[in-house]
C-alpha cells in the first residue's frame, strides 16, 4: 500500500464465512488500501456484490461453534446475542467493503 497507487487482483476467489481467516485478511487489506487511497481493481468469477458469500456455515463450522459455546459455557440464547455466533460482523463488513 505504500509502494503503489493501484493494485490489480485477477481471478479473485469468492470468500465465505467458511474461510474466515482469508475473509478477514482480505477485509484488512481493503481497509489499508482505502486508508491510503490505493485503488483496488478485482476481477472475479462472481459479481462484486457476491465476492463475500455470507450463507450459513457448513456442518463442520457449526460443530466448531458448538464446541466453542460449550467451552465458554454459553447457552444458545446467549450465543445468539453475540456477533461471533450470528455473523453480524461479517454482514457489516461486507456492506462496508462494497461501499468502498
């Protein structure tokens, strides 16, 4: 971001909640580029508004969340109110990313 005024990314994959680490890294990269006025150009198989897929996580991811809930001794009601379990943070991030 310090070296270039424009960045071009070809064949960018669709990111999803199933790949949270890659999704979060992409979001951090976009934020840095935005803060430094770097123009980001992306080509992808999917339309821009679909580049971040927020459909429900697969069964394995849901099992991992259940284990985390058990470790934290959270009830289902408590977990539903937390952004970690609802996906609210990802929805907000997708909207912010598309606005930039």
